């Protein structure tokens, strides 16, 4: 019985082995699945070399060309004026911006003028006796002297003796002391040097002003300057008087300016030079950020392409016989988004849009819809 079971089990295992072997042989003979080769479509552009203007794009903030910081040179209480001393107030040329109370100082000036007048009066008898020919001019000087008006210049002295006599009596010293006080009196009232607007006010009427204290800022809102940094390699191409086009950040407004100054010094760190652009427009305000486009030079036999199309900043993909090839190029200028390159022959088909996963020798198909 045991022998019969062993034979039966062997037969079963043999049958199973045959079926497994047949299954493996049948599967091995099945053809491998075929996949269609995908050929990417590319947008191309035909090279047409021409003169490409090199436009330097730079930016900066506007500052008023005529701007002054208002400081007090004397001490006193700020007086109210016909206009509020506040930011945004406009003043015409020659109009008083600031008035500081000068009553005490003015009284001291009158006292000094009176002493000066008395000093001349005291020497008149000596002049009549010792310098009779000079008496009339000194008499006329006293007659025209008005203590409430600006002190007139001393009479012209005709001899050294007269000069020594006048100087020895302290007349010259007294005269210059009075003139010094008159100059200082003018600093109590500050006039607008040009038509402008007060952009900063740091004091209010009634407050005590001290000498050296900043009072505010005054600008001319009609003319502005913008400082820009330009690569030193274009220094010799920038010319005073060149026209410059400027745009706001949104590119919605365009302005025209001109280069008025170029710094002769090159920044050692950035290797740039400073150029200054002047422009005037009623829409502008101090502090506005603008982009400037300066035409530096033109490159012949060149094209302008997107920087995204460059490979390692020295190669580009071209299409020949529906195959991509890497071509060495010579970039001569880089802007923020584009590059000016040379080294491509007219009629060469270059890839117009970046291709993900592109490689040299890749088979492609030129798209008919170049839009």
C-alpha cells in the first residue's frame, strides 16, 4: 500500500512540473510591449544678426535738486507767521519762512549804534581843529546817520594821519561791532531762497529755538535729480547731456531726463561710477523710485535673446535636421532678463523657448504654431 501511494505522489508531482514548465515556456514566447517614441515639439526662431543697442538699466530714488536744511543760528522764541510752519506749506522766493523774536537783540543793537554815534560826535571838535578839510564829510556822515536804518560805511579817509586818528579813538572797532550785530539780526528772520515747499517742520510757533537746532527742510519741487550706479566699463560711453528715458515700477508712466554730472571716481568695491540724471515733471515727488534706461553703445552682428535660453551662459540650443545641438556663443552684455550674444550665423534656427530635459542630440519636431 505504501508503495502504491509513493508512485501516485510521484505521478502528481510530475504532472504539476509539466504544467509549470509549459506555463513558463508560453509566457517567454509572448512579445514585449511596444511604446511609441515621444518627440517633443519646439519653438524656433531664425537668427537675423543686426545692430543691437546696449541699454543699461539702472534705478534710484529722486531727490530735489534744490534742497536746504533749515537751522537756527540764533536763539529765541519762534513767532507766528502769516502761514503755518508745517510740512506741505508753500513759500515764494523772498517770503519769510521763519521769524524768531529779536526784541532783546534789537535793543542791544540800538544801544551799540548809539555808542558808535556818540563816539564820532565826541571827536568832531578835534577833527575841526586838526583836520579842517575833513570836517565836512564827517559832519555829513552824522547828519545822514539814522539809528533805525542800516549803518552806512565810514567816510573815505584821505591821509594816514586821519586813519591813525580815527582808529586810535576806537571808531573802526565800534563800526565793525555794529555791522556784526546787524548781520546777526538778519538771521532772526529766514527768507525762502527759491519757490518751494516745506517738507519737514520740527518746531511750532511759541517754542524756544536754540542756536544750531534743526527747524525743518525746504525743497524746490520743480526739478529733481537721481543718482544711479553704472558699470565702470561703460564710463567712457556716458556723456554729459545724454538723454535718458525713465519709467516707474509699474511701467505706466514715462519721463525724460538728461545726464548732468558724472563722477570721476570708481567705487573700488562694486567697480561702478555714479551718474546724476536731472528731470522735471509735475507728477514727480521726492523719494519716488524710478528705473532709468541709458543707451551706452551698439553691438553689430548680434541678437538679443532671453537669458533662460543660455546654457552655462556660453551655449545655446540650435535645431539642425530635427535634432538639438549645443552651439557655443559669445555673450557681450547681460541685462536683468535678456542677453546680447554674437557668434551665430544668419538663418540658424535657435530654440525660442526653454525645453525641459533638453540634451545635445535630442530629436525634436518644429512646432508649426510659432505663436
